[in-house]
């Protein structure tokens, strides 16, 4: 996922701690815009051997992470989102014309 990309939330199940700490949470099925992409800290916090990709979203702003000394904003795991497939403007226009019944020729 990259900055500026549209994504759709596919998992909006959060535990009570997260609900208490975050100000705004994504909702399943809603579309968001990636504001920032960062390396998650699960390896440090949970003691795992891998890290995830974290996202900040333009539509949601949250308080600083209480466990981060640098005061980074609380973000979301990229695994909660799927890229939104968008047609380029020229291709979107073609579909609209076909749906409207304009096939580029006239009936006799």
C-alpha cells in the first residue's frame, strides 16, 4: 500500500483496550485514503520475529501511541484493509456510456 491509495476496511473487530485508546476506528466496508505508511512495532511489543505494515488514514486522526516514546499517532495494521480497485478516468467513462445505451452508432 502506498501514500494516497484508496483502501477499504475488511476487518473492524477491535478489543476493548483498542476501543478505549483510539479516538476513531475504521468501519468495515468504508473507503479510506492512506495518509502514511510505516513499519509496525509488533515485533517489539509482542516479542514476535516479524513486523507488519501500519497505516495512518486521512479520514481518521487518533491520539499519540501511549507506548511510543516519540509520540507517533496510533495507526492500523494494513491487514485490516484491501486496496480499492479504481478505474482510470478514461476507462470509467467508457463503462458509463455503455450503461447509458450509447454504443457509438444510431439505430435505423
